[in-house]
C-alpha cells in the first residue's frame, strides 16, 4: 500500500460503515488471541480497533503486524463494522496491512513516574492526555487571537533578546550577545508600547523568560505571553477588555470542544457562566477580606498562593484585584491620583487556587511623571536603572505620547486553570523548569 493512498481520518470511520477505507495511524494497543490480532490504531482524529484475521490476509502482512510494537506506524485497509463490544462502537475488519515503520520497543509502558514521563516527553506527547492538552492549547491560542483580531488589534513581534528588563529585572536570563551582555525578554510590553502610536491596538503572543528559582506548580522558566497594548485605554477599559477576552476563550472552549471537555471532566455550563463583569476588589478591600478570613497580611505585602486561594475560594469565575501599593509594582505603572499610595493596575486571579493569570496596568505616559516614578522605584527597590538602556522607551514620552494601557496573560496559566491541570508543565509541550532543560 502506498503511503500516499487516500486515507480517511479514523474519526470518520464510523460514517463509512460497510465501505472499504484506508486509515493511517500508530498502534496504540495490541493483543492477539485465536488467530486474530486486535490492534487499536490512533490518528489525530480518534482511535479504532482493527481486527486482523490471519486467515484473511497475506502471510507477509500477518508477520509484519504480529511483530509490530506499540507506536509502530501503520497503513491499514479495511471495512468498518458496527460492534457494540468494540471501544467506540465500531471495529475495522482488516483487508490489508502495511507497517510503515516497525521501529523499536516503545519505552513507555502503563505505569511510569512523572519524572520519567518528562524525560521522554518527546514520546509522551503521543499519549491521549498530551494530545488532548495540545489540542485544547492550540484552540485556546486561536480563540485568543480571534478575539483580538476581530476587535481591531494588530499582532506584532518584539525582539526576545533585549538589553534591559521590562519588569523587576531581577529574574533575567543572561545571554552573551557577541560579547555584549544581553537578556532573554521577560515581557514584550515596552516594545508593544512603541508600536501603539503606529497601530493603536496591538498584541504580541510570544515567549517570555523568567529565571525565577520557584519550584511551584505555576512557574515556568519559558512561558507564552499574550500582551495587548492599547492607546487611550484607562485602567477601567483595560479590565473590561481582559474579562471579555477571558470570557470569549472560555465560551469558545465550551461550545466547540465536546470531547475535550469530557476528557478533562469540565462542565460546559460552568465555562459558559464565566461572563463579564468579573468581581472587582481594590487591593485595600482584598486585604480587609483576607484579614477577616484570618490572614496576617498587612498593607504593602504581596499576595501568595494562600491569599489567592482565600480570595477566590467561593468564586467560579476569575476576580480582579486592582490598584496595588506602589512599593510592590513595577516602574511603568502610574500613581493613582485618588490614592497616591497605590498605582493604577490590576491582577486577574483565577479560582480554585490557580492564581494570577493576568497582570495589567495603565502606563505612565508623561515624561516628568515617568522620571519621578523611576527615581522613586530606584529608592524603594534599592536598584539603579541604566537609563541609557531605557532611553528609546523613555523617548516615546517625548513625541505625541498618549494615555495607554495593556496587560500580560500567561497562556499556560490560563490553560492550567481552564483544563484544571495540576501542574503548569503539562500546559506546554516541552516545559522549561528550574531542573529541566531537555528534551
Ligand atoms: O505580572 P507580569 O510579570 O506582568 C508583565 O510582565 C507585564 N509587563 C505584562 C504586560 O502588562 N504586558 O506577568 C504577566 C503574566 C502573569 O499574570 C502570569 O499569568 C504570567 O504572565 N507569568 C508566568 N507564567 C508562567 N510562568 C511564570 N514564571 C510566569 N510569570 C508570569
Ligand atoms: Mg504579576
């Protein structure tokens, strides 16, 4: 059988009952009994049990399929038949088998440690679990892009190799750039800001890098960061856009992914209930609530996993905590004129302990205010900005600067929450973790 023979997706076998079809896939399970081989074959569209009867096919083909391993690649011609006992309700009665690549014995067997599965991630990606995550991930990326594209945004690309930090700057990976010290970007925000006067509403969807020494279930050293940036948006408009985006993604996931929802045991109704407006708590109010719930956090403290959990324990949709103390937020966030202890910003916290999925803010757009804010941050955080390295970004405040806002959403954090995954490493095909750089 030729590899380019017209193949039918396995998921379509059920609508071809009684007709001879060709499928192309990989052996997912295999057993033999009484002169028959039962091979469950998978492709991206599904799985089907193929029944090979020794008496009905050529001897050479029997020998080949008999010797094939799990994950050997195969092309099979056969007739789908309804059979209640078969997984999925149909079975393929095999007429012809060709083993494309018999390969070697597949190293993954049924019970394996998570560490081993990470070691062989390049192979584990073929598991039903990872296939399901990756399908959901691709769809979620598409829904996010669709929403922004339809709302007048332009997708932009920022450099990932930079000379200065875009956040705290304390978690940067250093790169030797032809003898010059450079860093992997921690956010594309500063570049997105430069493109606002040109395109007004932009977004970047690209990796960000964080050299955080955190060994938690929600930190990756390399993650995919969706960063919209909008002219003439204030903090309120910014939050509205964030909740619309997240609701759109949740609703699309609910409406278009019946099988995936079943696989991950996610309720469609629960996803459809994620609708604007999300609850909004000022930092001050959130702190009060935490104190009422017994937390000892005081003004100026950042919130950790415990606080995020306490704040969202009764929620089924994400919440905003907005206007945080200026001491714990970055240099680009403007002072809140109504309460100068705070800056105009928001974090979106997902329920069930999944934690922060979005960080956003207005941007300081006036030169004198930016200079003052950067000097203040230098004092508070006991750091020194290398102004030369930020010169181009500061320069934006000299020519037709306008009020603008933006935010960053961690795509794997979003996926972890939506699919209710235990660990963020499963939301990305090849996770980069503090103790893992391969495969
Ligand atoms: O809150 P962060 O640090 O904000 C920024 O980088 C802004 N410059 C974004 C912007 O306004 N354009 O990061 C934004 C989001 C977080 O809310 C979180 O979802 C995700 O990025 N994130 C991580 N995801 C996975 N692993 C990590 N180590 C992450 N650090 C942040
Ligand atoms: Mg943040």
